[in-house]
C-alpha cells in the first residue's frame, strides 16, 4: 500500500510544481486554438475556476498521496488511511479552486471608461476643428494611463496643437467633448 501512495504522490507533486512555476511566470492562462477546415472552431482553455480542472485534480492526487504515506507511517489501517487521504485530497482540491478563484478576481480589466475623463485636463495633439466639424486628438491621463483620444469641441475657433483643454463630456463611445482652459 505504501508504494501505491508513493506512485500517486511523486508524479502529482512534480506536475503541481511545474504548474505552479508556469502560473508564476504567467504561462498558464487562457489558450486559444483555431482549427481550419470546413469551418473554424475556437477552443478556450480552462480558467482554473472549475471543480474538475487539471490543476485541481493534480492537487487532489498530490495531497491524497502524501497524506496516505504519512498516515501509513503512523500505523493507521489501510482502510482508514484511504478514507482520510480521500478527505484530505478533496479538501486541498477545494482550497486550490478557491485560491485560483480569488487570484482571478485580482486581474485588472484594461478597459477604459471614457466617463472617467470628464473634468480631467489634457493637451491637444492633433488640432481640433471648431463646431464639431471633425475630430482632433488629445493626450490625457484616464484611469492612471496616458492615452491618445479623439476629441471634438463646440468652440468657435479650432483648438491648436499644444493647447490645454478640459473634458466636459463624452460623445458616442470614445470621443471626448472638450473646451479650452
């Protein structure tokens, strides 16, 4: 029975170590695969949030194997060892799932919400024609990131490059309405 738990624990531990290193290096995220043929099929890899993911099953076998070895070395009967090891394996599988769920919630969404630019000051990069005739561009910090954004104005005169402007609104989804400072 010792060899069974050893044969389960060692390979699972090695796989768990490799998975952990890959996760720390950012190499275990979503995988997109495109197959060309009569049609396209997109397959999205696991996100680590499902109960029966590879990562969680490896965690189960790692802790199942090592706890079984430890319990047998303590003189526990094989049946009790198998039951307790199973419970420990399931517990660590649930902990693994919970940890990766929490880590996934910490990921940053890089989507810019242009409403956050209202009230901010920027600098004209490409001149902005008057009376919303067309758009120019401004450089502005939105959500902590310097961005080049299309801008329009209701001013009577075009706004020249280098002029400081304030954002007073958002037009459409991504154009900023600006006025001279």
